[in-house]
C-alpha cells in the first residue's frame, strides 16, 4: 500500500514539474534559442616535407574565455596532402560569435627501420578568427 501511495505522489510531482509538451512547445523550448554553430567542417592541408599526426582540435569560446575540445581520432596526414579533421559537426555556444581553431600535431621523424614515428614536442597551429555560421568550412595549411 505504501508503494502505491508513493508511486502516485511521485507521478503527480513529475506531471507538475515536467508537464507534457506538444511538439511545437518542445521545439520552441529546446531548439529555438540554440547557440550552437551547426555543420562546421575543418580541412587541414600539410605543406611540410614530412607527415604529421594530428592529435587534437580545439575551438575558443570567448564568452566563457576557454578552449573547448572537439573529439577527433588521431589522424596521420602525409606531406602535400589534405584531410578533413571535422566533418559536419556542431560547435557549442559560438553561433554568430567570433571563434578560432587550434590544431595540435606532432611531426613525423624517420627511425632506423625507415618508418615514421610521431614522438617529441607537440606543435600548434591556429586559424584566423572568424564569425561562426551554420554550414561553414574552415581551411588551415601547415607549413606556409
């Protein structure tokens, strides 16, 4: 009996605290004031004479004054080759605001067996500052 009463009280509180919204109301509350910059692509071109391994991609949030990370898998980019680092992803809290990217990478060095190893100091490369809009492309060249 106590379980039924507590279940009724909990369900009543849920209905009061979280009322059922229609599809239009849900859209207005969740998506209308969205601050995310949608469908952003990041392309990287390696103009160095050796390959690089990209290990991190960040963008700057001026409002919070901090770097925000975009999770990517480590990618090896051969010399004079281009790769897409970020394919149609959202950037949080920077819609119609200025931001820029920071790419973290390591240079490849040939070992005794003739294979490239990606150890040593991390290098950084920054894009120009830009205003983030939906469906935009950003390009960055390393080695200019």
